[in-house]
C-alpha cells in the first residue's frame, strides 16, 4: 500500500491583474497492492462572472458577480491492467448560486491487446434558487490498434442538457525515421 498527498493552486487573472478564477485543491489517497486507487480531494473555488452565464436547456441564467464554493470529490479507479477495470467518481460542490452533485462511472473493457472500449456515464443534479434539474451524458470510446504504428480512437458523446451528439474519429500514425 502507498499513501499519497497532493496540493495545487490555479490562479487566473485578467490582463489587468484582477482575479478571474482560482481553484485551490488538497488531496490524498491510497494506492493498493492490486493496482486499484482511492482518492479524496477538497477544493476551494472562486469565479468572477463579468457577463451573465446562460445554462443550456432551461437551467436559467447565472447573474454577474463573484462566486465562491467548496468541492468534495471521491474517486475509485480499478487497475487498468485487468481485462475489466474502470473509474467511479462522486462529487459534491457549489455551482455559482447553487449546488451540484455528480456521479460518473466509466468501465473499461480490454478484450485484447489491440482493442478496448469504455462506455462512460455521468449524472448531475444541479440545484439553484429557481429549482433543480438533472443532466446526463453518455461518452463511449472505442480504441483499436492495427499495429504499433497505426491506431484509431472513436468517441461518441450524447448530452441530455442541450441534446447535442458529438462524433469523433482519429487515425494516428507514429512516424519513425
């Protein structure tokens, strides 16, 4: 077993040096002997909105202002060297003038050295002053390696909030002179 601790700070200012976004994170976790990993993270966020932020799909509009919130995350990752592995995540956080709870699961199936697929699902419950609503997202990834130089990656994302569908296909060639 291995115990880990980490911290980070993202500080983003505008061109005049005025704070725009800040996220401070403290985390820790355990790396188990079988390769699985358990992580806990606490974050403190600040976001300055200088223009109203419209939430797609009828979520309303977040007004201009300074917003601060806490973020708590727990994540469990099953060792990716197994035929069946994956990542499971729960997060509870502020969301501008409300809150958000997120659960996501991304199982990974690797039936051979050349083929892997990962159907991911994320569910969000967002609560604001004017009520609450749910969003769901399906993200499906398929990887295939023809050999050590030619690989493909296909991705499909379905989003319940704005009803978008994204398809992406990438063919990758590793050049060796």
